[in-house]
């Protein structure tokens, strides 16, 4: 079994194939493939929604045993059109659209079944995809477990943990909207015709995201210091999803969990993750026979031993023999 590197992952590799796949509605999604062309297929789902894929995601898979597929979900990363363009309409960007895009990409690449890895929002998408197409999923590796629920936990209840920062976040919207859906209020600001209004709202949203993801020994801000165009694209997409309940029925992923029975799964979660409290992973695990829950005592939503735990899971599912 491959042991990965000391940092909890494999040395970075470059993709050997990439492109833009037209998926309809005027959208083209960026995709890339790295690793062994004859290896075990795996697809990696980024978080956000809207953060885009990164080279770091490739290092979570043994490049000698995996054929690793990354793609940027609609309107994010290198996919076009970009949500950084304020005139871009997001109405054709929903969870079901992303599920369909994954199927289009799987067929395009000639893959029969693949391991599905996701982190944060990527977990919600992975679960929704696997429940829609269970016959196409060989295993699931899910880190920083989310289920598309509890957006009020982050946008409102988290004020009990970070009261000063939350008040600044709340006060970023007009006073008449502060008692309502804050993600919807921010979404309206992020579509304002004034670029200064959009920029301030995007930065305010990203500062709050960094705040509630900060409970880990090695945590460092990254959204609030990102390029303003990235901040705008990210904030527009995430508020679009959150203000629409992630385009899922309430409790849908837990309700349909039986569709995943028989699919090997590892759920990995940091004990200090207040963005997505541990009970989300716990309830999912308890309802899902055969799933394994790994709780990490040194991290929150990311960092710490998270990468090492993910790599251990993908190593195990790759098989015991290195090529």
C-alpha cells in the first residue's frame, strides 16, 4: 500500500489531459486528468460551492494507481462563463445541473465507475450524485462532512461563537434585511449594479467564511486575502446555493441514504469544525450501514491531519499492490 508523503499527500503531478466540456445552457466546464491513464478512476469535488479545483487536490491520490479527474463546477475556476462577471446569470447553476455535468464528464472520459471524493460542499454534491447514480460510484471518501443543511447555523447561530465578527458580517447588509435570510441579502448585494457595493459584500462574506473556518491549530485566512475577482465569483455562487437551500429538499440526503447502502465509504471530520459540527457526520454515519467515521482530534474544517486521513482512505481503496 502506498504510504503517501510525510505531509499527508503525494508529490504534486501535472495533468496529462485537460479541456473544456460543453454541458449546455451556455456553460463549459474545465476538466483535467492526472496520474496513471490505466489507473483506478476517481473524481475530486471541490468545496464552496464556487471555490474551484486546485493542484493540491491531485496530491490526495497515489499517481501510480489512480486516474484522477478534477473539474471546476459551473461558473467557478476556469469554467466559463465565470461568476466573477457580474452580468452572468446563475439560474442554470443548481445541484442537479452539477450532477448532470459529472455524468457528462464521466461519459466523455469513457469511465464506467469512479471513486468520488469530496470536501465540505463537495460532500453534499458527492452524496447527491451518488444517490442519483449509485451504480456509477465504486467508493466514497468524504471530508469535512456537510449535507446541504444548517445554513442558518453558519449565517446566524455562529454569532454565539464569534459575536464581534458576526455583528460585522450581519451589519454588512441593509438594516431592514438583518433579521432575514442573510445569504439572500448578501446575494442581492453581490448582484448590485455598483461594483463598489459588490466588492464590499464579497469581501465581507469571505471574511466571515475565514472566521468560522478558523478553529484549527494551523488555520490561516485564505478567502479574505484572495483576489477580488475570485472573492466575487465565490461569494456569488455560495450565496446563490445557500439562499436556495442547495437546491435540495429539506433532509433529502438523509432521507435517501438507503440508496448508498453497499457502497464503501469513509467519512472524515475534524473535532473542532464549527462550520459543520460533528453531529452532521455522526447522524449520517449512524444512518449508513457500512460507512466508517474517522474523527480527527487536531483540526477543524481543514488542515491538521486531514490530508493524511484522506490519503490513507484513497490508498486503502486503491488496493494493496502498487503498479
